[in-house]
C-alpha cells in the first residue's frame, strides 16, 4: 500500500513539476541542463532516494553505455552527472504529450531502433550534440529489463556511434533500480540501489563491444549477488 501511495505521489510530482520544467526549457534553451538537474535533484530529495555509488565519473567520456531497468536510471544520472547529457531513446517515447516534450525540449535524440535508415539520422544528430559539448547516453539493451540476473542482448547503436566518432566510453552499471521504482506497475518501494562507474576507455580491436558486455555483465552479477543475497546465505 505504501509503495503504491509513493508511486502515485511520484506521478503527481511528474504531472505538476514536469510541465513547468518543460516550459522553462523551451523559454531558456541555454539553461535546460540546470533546469533538468534541479528537477531531478528535487525528486531524489523529496522521496529520499537511497543509492550506493561506486567508481568515479569521467567527465571526459563522450558516451555513457549502461544497462536499463527503470526510469530511476535516468533520474539519478540527471541529478548527479556534471555533464550536459543527451539521452538516445526510442521514438515511441516522444509520442506521449508530456513525456515527449520532456525529451524534445532539451533536444534528446529519438530514433526508430528497428529502421536501418535511422542510423544516418542518429549519426547526424549525435554529431550535432557532440559539437555542442554534450555527453551521449545510450541503453544498448534498447528497452528496460525486468531487473533479473541477465542483461538483454545489446543492440549495435552504441558500437556504431563510438567507432564512427572515436569516442571515449564510460560503462555504467545499475542494479536494483527496478526494485526501487517501477512506474509501469505503480510500485515505488524506494529500496536502495547500486550504481557503479567502470573505468572509461577508447575502444581498440574488433571485439571490444562483446568484451564490454561481458565485463558489464560480470560487474552486474557481482552487484546483484550483493544486493539480493539471501539473509540465510
């Protein structure tokens, strides 16, 4: 019951605060990062979100590659990362009026992941954001997972972007964010989650993307065991 009340409160926060934030972002385009930071930080503080963070943020990394479990992944990074982030999301997320403008106002990149033609568009838009000193953020799984022990298959968008522009990559691993917040199920248990920043790197070799997934999965498995260990183990 408490979880649903908390989730309902989060929805009310979104319905009240986000339209105001969107209006400000459209009016003050150059300040949209500050507006997003403030909106996310207020959410984190208002709901007392608890997180254990490990590793160091590399402000020089130009693309963040991370697994995806919950909208909390986005809220957390928006509230804490020092760079001006540019999220790469599926096109359908731009269709709902409120959430769509929350992505369009700060010029996030919306793509049809199933269309090969969209790769040209993605490269064009990514080039523009990189030239404007923004850090790309991508979920190679392509959608939210159920928060189980295994990642979903990685799609190729992150690999293409990184290799095309020669980007410095920082992997980020989230664990437990779906248990913390699952808006789709109207559940906001607000349990502590873990985020780990892995060392950044400039890819070398043909197999770097496969090796990246393996490394991220290994780190995630370790965090999963730590977070969801049986009390009797």
